[in-house]
């Protein structure tokens, strides 16, 4: 579905704190729709194999796909983390995991066909740099034998600054990685102690200098607000250091304290968490500080410098969203490898088993490790298009939706349009007879706008992080 470029200002003004507070409720991040909590075990490896077959046989099979590889291992536990991970100091486990990844790649290629073009590769975790340089080289070589990497494509990897130095960054560059994401979270020593992640700011600054000298095309830094022992003053200091560091991109996430779901978070003292008004103030200050520093608000807590490819894609209406977040790559299929990895092929989502024991056992049996997923209904695909248009372009044109899906928008979404009226009165959206447009203020709360079109959200809202 092709939609026009949204008329969203690149440097929005600060949102009123009262407006932020009003929408401080749980909600999905919409890296997919329907969201992963809707996946079912009745969708299995056979359904996924059929989706791969359909892609292989389709006329559009030549379109580049994306690859995601999950490396679950970490040397130490970060208390805030909600990722699927295995904390270990036994390096030999990385070697075993590589052997099983090779088996999974072979099974995927057997269904998909050899030499499928790849335009984007992302290594996430866990800590991908748990693997040493030789092992990472073997992994990249494995993928390059199985797939055809498009020249000039994006190859990104998540970095724990505590696990690399300038020499390791040079090795990553030699392997073809051209984009890095540094996990910083917060520079304040007291906050780092509270979440069990000590990394001096000087270490991150030195790595940033080394990465720039090596020519990495885009460097992202992850930050989290709402962590234990954070307060207005400490977070202001972190923001000042981030402005000095000046990464190409910044991902600013709200910490979601869900100790009943994520065991490591039980080590965080709840009474050390900032209260809701403080958290809202920190977000408001971050928006202001980063905008004043020249960053473009991309959407969903992401900022980028004006010349970064992500900011350019937003200006030109080419922004997309997948399981890794915002992307410059065309909306398409994502083949996911490794324990717990989530992929998308055609009108299906799939997820591998979440435990290493089961992952190894299924591959030992010669079976794809997919244990759940979802085949999207026509309504799911329609709502996905609408939600992604809001999330990526800030605008939904009824004519485009009607042409793509054969519906009368005003009739099909009459309840949703009625639910948007209060948001229009609050200045978050503009409603016209043939379009919905997210306003300057609404762009910062676009998750709340998208939730209006989510038919499942009300039943599962408490499972998500907060919108603010």
C-alpha cells in the first residue's frame, strides 16, 4: 500500500506534561500487528515451511529479505532486561550454538531455496559479541554461503560496550558490519549499580571515536528512562553526555517493570523506581533536549540526526517498521534464526522455541524449531496496514486503503473513527473526510493513536510497556 509522505514537523516542540500523563498507560510497540502475544501453538513448523515455499514460488521471490540472528548468551545479568538470554561464562557454549545455527540455516534454505537475496542483516541478543571474532566470522561466512547479500545492504549488530574494544570494532568492520547499536541505558554510576551494568562513560566515548574512525555509517545508542535511582538531575546529566557523544541515532525506551514476567527484574527494588510524574518529566525533558540538539523525532521513542538514513527515509515517506524497530528497508519478509527468534514471511509470523534445550532437540530431529506463530486474517492484514501507516508515516489515506483492501473505510472503521474524536479534540490527530493525520503533538503518542485500530489490545494491554 503506497501512502503519501506525512506532514509531520521534524523538530516538534515539547509536549505538555499533562498530555503525557494522560496517556501513561500500557500499550504495544507495534513491531508487528497482530502483536506476538497473539501467536498460537497451532501454527507450527509445517505452516512456516509452507510460507517459505510460497515465497520461493512467488513472482516476488526476488525481492530482498531481511535476516535476524539471535545470539542469546550474556556474561552477566542486567536486572532490567526482558530479552531471551542465557547468562554464562562458558565460552564453549557459543561454539555449540553456531553448529546448531548451521543446521537451522540448512533447513530454512531447503524450503526457501538457495541464494535468496538479502538486503538487511541484524545480530541481536543477548550479546552477539559473546561470540569471538573467529566465531562471528564463521557465522557471517555461513550466511553468505546460504544467501545472496545485496551490495550496499545494511549489516548491523548490537554491542555491549563492556565486551568490545577498538580492535574488535575493526574486526566487525572487516566482516562487513556497517551499523552498530551501543547499549548504554544510563551514564549515572548509581543507576548502573542498581541495574548491575557498570560501564564508565569514558569507555563508551572511546568506542564511539573508534567506530567513527573505522567508518561505520550509522551508530545507535540505547537509553532507558524510568530505571531505579534515576531522578530529574541524574537523567539531565545523562542527556548532556549523550548530546556530547552525539550518536547518529538514539532509541529512548521506557523501562517496563514486570517482575512477575521477567525474573531478573525481581532484583530491582521497586521503591527505588521513579514515580509516574518523575518519569513523565524525564521523557518531556528528553524530547526537548534532543530536539534542541538537532535530532529529528522518528517516532516510537526514536531520534536521528537529520542526515541519518532513518531521518531521510522519514522525510521521503520510506520509513518502515519490523521486529527490530524502524527501518529504511522496504516492508518485506524477515527470516529469523536462533532460539526465540521471530520472523515474518508473507502473511504469517513465526517464533522459534525459547529454550536452548528444545532448540537443540528439534534440530537434532531434523525439524525447524518453530513452535508457534500466526496466519494473518484479511482483517489482520488490513489493520496492520493502517497501524503501520500511522506508525511510519503519521497519515492514513482512505483512498489507498480502500484500493488495497476493497472496503469502504468510513463504514468498516466507524467505531474507530468515533474513538479518535476525543484525540482530535486533544490535538493528537486531524480528522478529514478522507484521511487521518497525526499532529505534531500526536507523533509523540502515536502508539496511543495506533491502539485505536487494534482489535486485540484491550484484552492484553497489561502485558505491554507503558506508552509514556
